[in-house]
């Protein structure tokens, strides 16, 4: 498990407090986490905020952690899950409404074969561990 230093947490909190209220609304929190996961940080210059690419943070999940995450989506314990499960889990856990088309695109991106309606654990692991340079290998 990653241990964060106080300065890392202060930087993250500053990134999230875009409006300078010293409060972090849920929307700002989710927005910054998604941007940070994609490798962006917020930089403030006066009243203007810009986003700079710093590179995607490595996600070093163990197989056990990925199996546990997979089981959250694999509600029916069928060894696979589809777009419906993505939408349900995201609504329940993050109160985020994922559109059906977006959920289908997520499955399509992770699937090993075209027109696949669900993904298994190995496909899930592969998509979670994906990094931008993977296509070049």
C-alpha cells in the first residue's frame, strides 16, 4: 500500500480546492481524482487555474486487490461482468450515473474479442494495469 507524505496530501488538497473556499465539494473531489489518475495537476496563477500533464501515476495493485475489486463488479459471481454491472456499481459506490453507451465502451476496451458483452478477471486485470505505452510493445 502506498504511504503518502504530508506534502503529497497538501498538494492534493490544494488541487481539489479550486475555488479557494478551503472546502472540497464531492464533485471537485471526483473531478480532481479522475484528472490526477490521468496524470494532470492543477496549477494556480492568481485567479486562473490551468492543468498540466505530469504523467500518469503508476497503479501497482496486487492480484488479490484486483480480485477483490473484480468481485465488487461480479455481482452474480459468474466470473465475468458487463456494462449493466458497471453502471450499477458506479451508481451505488460513487453516485455517478454512467451512461449505457459509456459502460459498453468500457467493456469493449477491456474485451479480448469484438462484440463481447462481459469481461473476465484476466481482462479486468489487463485493463486496470494498462499504461499509455502498452500498444507499442
